[in-house]
C-alpha cells in the first residue's frame, strides 16, 4: 500500500512540475509575437485492479497526456481572411489618396481658371501688351501645373510599383520559410516542444503571408501546410518543402499583374491587390488628365488658327503638346495672340476671334472637366475609406476573439501558478506520508 501511495504521489508531483513549467513558459512569452498559450492535459494512469482483484477501482496516479496549444483553426483562418481584406483596402486608399494629393496640390484647376480669366480680361483691350502678356503667363503657368501633376502622378505610380515589388519579395521569402518549416514539422515528434514551437512559427508565417495576398490553406496530419495564393488552384504557393516563385509583371501603361510559377494569378486580397487596384485607378486618372490637356491644346490652337494676330499675320499655335507631361507654350510673343477675325488689319481692336475662342473654351469647359476629375478621385478615396474602416473593425474583432483564446492572460497564469504549486506541495506531502508509513512497517517486530 505504501509503495502504491508513493508512486501515486510521485506521479502527481511530476504532473504538477510539468504544469508549472508550462505556466512559467506562458508567463515568459506573454509578449512574444505569435506565441500561442499552452495548457497541460492530464490523464489518469489506468491499471487492472487493486488488491489482487480486477473488479476494484484503479488507483495508479496521473500522467501528462500532452501539452495543448490553445489555437482554433477557424478563428486563425478568419483573422487571416479579414486581415487580408483590410490590408488590400489600406494599400488601395493610401495609393489613391497620394494620387488625389498629386492632383490637388499641383494646382491644375486654379491654373485653368486663371488662363480663362486672363483671356476674358483681354477682351477689354485686345491690343494692350500687358493684358496679352498676362494671357501668355497664364498659359505658361497652366502648362507648368499640368507637367507638375503628371510628374507627381508618375512618382505615385513608381512608389506603388516599388511597394508591390517589395511585397513580392516578401511573399517569396515567407513562402520559403514556410516550406522549410514544413520539412521540420514532418521530422518533429508528435506533441513535442519542438513541434509546438514550429506550429507557432507556421501560424505566424501564414498570418504574415495573408497581409500580401489572399491565401487558402490545407493542413496535413503532421502539421505541415499547403498554401494556395489567389486563384492559382493548380499551382500551390507552398506544397511540402517546395515553394513556387511569385513574380510581378508591368504593363506599358504602368499597371501591374502577377505570375506564380510562370502562370498568371489574380489576387483579391492583401497589399499586393491593393497596390494593383490603386495603379489601375491612377492610370485612369492619368489618362483623363492627358485627354484634358490634349483637348485644351486643340481648342486654343484651333481658335488661334481662325484669327489674326496683332501684326496682321495669320494666327499660329499658342500651345503645344499631346499630354499633361508635354503641355507647354508654343510661342512667348504676346503679339501672336489672334484676337481679331481672319484677314483683319494690323492693330485691329475687333475681338470677334477672341470671343469665338472664349465661346469654344466655355463649350469645352476644361475647368469643369478638371473639377470632375478631382471629384472622381476624392469620391473614390472617400468611398474606399469607408470600406477600409469597416473592414478594419471586422478584422479587429476577429483578432480580439483569437487573442482571447490564444493570448496569455497573466492573471489567469498567476492563479495557475499557485494552483500547480499547491498540487506539487500536496503530492510531496503524499510521498512523505508514504515514506513514514513504510518506515513504521519496517520497525514492527
């Protein structure tokens, strides 16, 4: 009986010691990124019978069944999915927001209205050199602001492509680490401390990967994971110990696409998708700005061609360029502004052609078109911002639910520390009693 009492107490002390070690590990890693709280699963040690009969209850102690990671696969998947959607929205809003700033801060709209105002002012005295010079300077300023806007938008595009390129590099790095983790998991013993740490590493890598693209995972019995990126169902990003390379392609218009193992892949989540969407919008805005600049050049030059300059010569082109980046003055001579109708004498005060130019500008409405471009980008940013904020709320809720399960609560661990310490001390007391009983039996004559 005493020997059985001793073995039971010993098993309890060993189990409590393991539980104390696990609790201490949780406390030590309370702030470790990616760490999943552990708990000890205990099981009764079963034996056949007691005191020589199989019908009696088993009294054989306790054992540590395994160390459990408190991780929920579904909640982890939800965190990755919602986090991927949020990362896409954040990247998209950031990129389009930069495009909006480039258009607004360049001052294209006030430059267009300034040019139109200078043309209208010239109507007061069409032969006045200062008024003609004001039109030339307003046209010069308008061309400069278009060029600045184009350069700023090009810079935004360059930045977005750089971010996407860096994201592709990160995806390939994470995929390589996941493949190596898979190989180590395949070699790790079941429920070993090494495997538990590897599972933490695997889940953290999956979380990091989901920030760049939408992923689908499939877990194997040994803990290894197969990862599918985007719609590339036939070409997994990670399978076992191998990883397919992700690459970025750039179209002539500056938009981007992606290939996985040489096959085109479409992404609907993650920062890479957000960068691609922002570049799509940027390309559209850049095209709208180029169309506007080209239209202004045509309207002004067509008006010039129909009239007569101050010296009596036929009106020539005032502007040149076929895009926002190339819009500029063709002539800097104020006298070349064709305010008079065709075949009018030199120095004519007839504003017939100037009136026709003003009417053409009113019909073309470049200021209104520029305002529409600004409204388009601002409303897009506003709408995407609402979506981003909603997705952020959803992803934060999913992460909070996961942390409540997997995170370390120091108050709870403090209670466990006292609980298992008392269990350890009680088991030690049991062994002490067993030893006393055994000594008493030896002293019987």
